[in-house]
């Protein structure tokens, strides 16, 4: 994706964290596409099979929307339909222009 200010950037940007205390992974993913939902494909061979705990999404038609005293719930994460079973590989759809947090329970701990 080409931007005026930052040049070429990836359309999907992501980061993953592992919590050894509860053996979970959290994927944070940003879909910067203005037009298309995109597929996130992740593999978890080191963790064995993983199970999706939840998928939270922040998106909407107005990228400049804010919360205020009159509309305190205007911008907030919402649960997204989990239509994908995990395993050692996860394929999940990221809505266009969205921030996503996907939590996974791992079968194998590191």
C-alpha cells in the first residue's frame, strides 16, 4: 500500500505476544485496506494446536469517529464472529480498515 506521508507500507500489520502464565497467544492485527477485507494466515507449529478464545474488532465507516459525553459508546471494540476453527494454522478474515485482537489458547506451552 502506497501512502503520501510514509511511502510503501504493508496492508496488514501485526504483532503477536505469548503469555506463559495462562499459555495464551494474542495477535494484534491492523488491516489498512480501505476497500477489502483481508485474510490473516498464521501458523503455530511450536504451540501445537490452538483454540480461538475470542476476536475483538474496532472498525466502522467513520475513521474519525470519537467518544464524547453525548455518545460515550460510539467507538469501542466488538466481538467478531469466529467462523474459523484453529489447529496449528489459523485463517481469519480482518475487516477493511480495522484493528483486531485475537486471543488463542495453546495446547503446548513453551
